[in-house]
């Protein structure tokens, strides 16, 4: 239960830290979605996140779905969110040069 209660605040903070890419985070327990702003498409962002070492899925066009296994550790959750933050933080610069 504690891991599910920790993931939400981590993702809400991520959405606040990268407002040019993320609108909000929504979910419950260990099932969360990070809603991206118009212009960012989940299926285009997912390969970058996977290359960085985190496996997420898409939910529709604009949601990155976090659904870690129940055995995930707090350290793994924090590391995964940190990696996703790094990838998402780089997206606006990549979009500007495209």
C-alpha cells in the first residue's frame, strides 16, 4: 500500500516539474497515467523511455501508463520516475530542433 501511495505524489511532482510536456498525473494505487500536453504523442515518447531503461505502456494518444509489478521496491519506483523525468525534460528541446 505504501508504494501505491508514494507513486502518485512522485508523478504529480513530475507533471509540475515538466509543465511544457505534462498536463497532470491521475490514477490510484500502482496504476497511474501521466497525461501529456497536445503535440506530444505517447507512442512516439515510449521508445525513448524504453531506451532509457523504463518500460511503460500507452493509454490512448496522450497518456503514459505506469503499472509496475506489485513487487517493485520504493527505490525502483523513484529511479523509474527519475529516468522518465530526464526523458520528458529533453522533449521540448528535441521538438524545437525538429
